[in-house]
C-alpha cells in the first residue's frame, strides 16, 4: 500500500440471534432446580438417618430413665412399708408370748390384745395364730383384738378371716372356724357373704365336716358352728343384700 492511500475497510457480518425462547429458559431452570432438590433430599435423608441412629442408641437409656423416675417413689414407699412392718413385728413378738400362756386370765388377755391391736393390720396374722393355738381366754382376747382392728382397717381383718373359712384342708381347728365366722359377721365383711353361704350349705354332716378341721368336733360343737354360719350370713345379708344374692 502506497503512502496516502486510504485503507480498504472490510465489513464483518454476524449471523444469528441473541433472542432465547421462554420454554428453553424454563427447561434450563427446571434442570437446575431438580439438581438442587436432589442434593437437598440426600442431605435431609442423611440427617434423618443420623437422628434415627442416635435415637436407637439412646432409647434404652431414655426408657430406663423414665421408668426409674416412675418407679422410684413406689419402690421407696414399698421399702419404707417393709421397714415399718418389720419394726412392728419385733415389737409385737414381745406381746404375743403373754397371750399364749396357759394360765392367762381373761382380763390380761383383753389388755394384751388391746396393745397388740394398736399395730393395726400388722397384728391380724398374730391374732389368727392365737385363735389357733391359744387357750379359751386367749381366744377371747384375739377375737376382741380382731374387732378392734376391724373398726379402722376392716379389709385386712375380712381378708384374713375369709381365708380361714375358705380352707377345708384341716389346717385350722373348728374353734378357729367358729371365731372367724363370728367376727366376719360382727365386722360386716359383706364381701365374704357368698363364702359364708357356701360354708353353711356344704357342711352337710358331722362326718363330712370333720374332714375340714384339725380338731374333731362333737355333734353339739358341729351344731354350734353350723348355727354361727347361718347367723353370720343373715347378719351380712341385712347389711348388704346385693353381695349376698
């Protein structure tokens, strides 16, 4: 090219367009969102899996902790009740021998029974045992003691005496059965009404009844027990006819 000549300009032509279709844009955005969602789902699933693994590991400890709190009070109460019972038994053991003396007079028997009855339901087994092994005056004292306890804790007395009349194996003397029937009526143990009725109805005969008790009764004594069973049932029926149907 010579000096002074004007250079020849070349025109650059661009073919194409910068315009994008809306559908294409939306498609691209959708792909991006799907990728992000997939990553998010994987992250959430991993997080939940980790939480579940932790819970599975901690669950036994959590359950034990909850049970521990729930049972602590009841266990403590049971232990305390046991301690009280043992202390009461130790004190009652000092009184029971006096009620088992062969030369015991009625006044002393009643006085000792009153002291023993102060221990409430804990004294009931002792009174039942005195009915079984004590002399006539001791038996009177034991019956008085059971009536005393029944005034404040009738359920304990009723349950123990029901066990006596339900037993037909010869474990108890007929005298113990007689005392149990008498006190069941005096203590208004209406829950025992059907047991008393069954007792009355199945005594049937002296020979049959001798299989129930350890000390063999005479005919007059058998009649006395039978009459007491009928009297007790009538008394309980008057108190609560529903339980005696």
